[in-house]
C-alpha cells in the first residue's frame, strides 16, 4: 500500500513541476518577444505597447492560469487511482492543526 501512495506523491510532484515550468516559459516567452521587438527597433513604441497588451497579455494570462491551477490540476490526475482516498487522508493528516 505504501509504494502506491508514494507513486501518487511522485506523480503529483512531477505534474506540479511540469505546470510550473510551462507557466514560467509562457511568461518568459511573452516578455522576451515584446522586449526583443522593442529593443531591436522592429516595433515602434506604440506597436510594442499594443503587442504587449494583446499578445503579452494572452501569454501572461495563460501562464497565470497555469500557476493558479497548480494546487488542483495535479490532484485531478490521480483522482482515479485505487488508493486516492488513502493518499488524500494521509495528506490531510499531515496538515498542521
């Protein structure tokens, strides 16, 4: 039983790491695209502002949504496991009161 609970723990930790990396990448790519465009002179300041509001906002929004999903999405991936209830009970028992 304990190995199965440890597998669930590992799966949740891996999924959280994947989501964290994905959100960070979205935020960095959006900021880099706007920054490179502005500093290289390919974008006028007005165009850069518009791109930052539209494209950068979309990437930032997606990154923020992924960061907000961090506590719940990994748990959704393990909900169908046979020992999910015991895993959840163990996690609740570990919480400080």
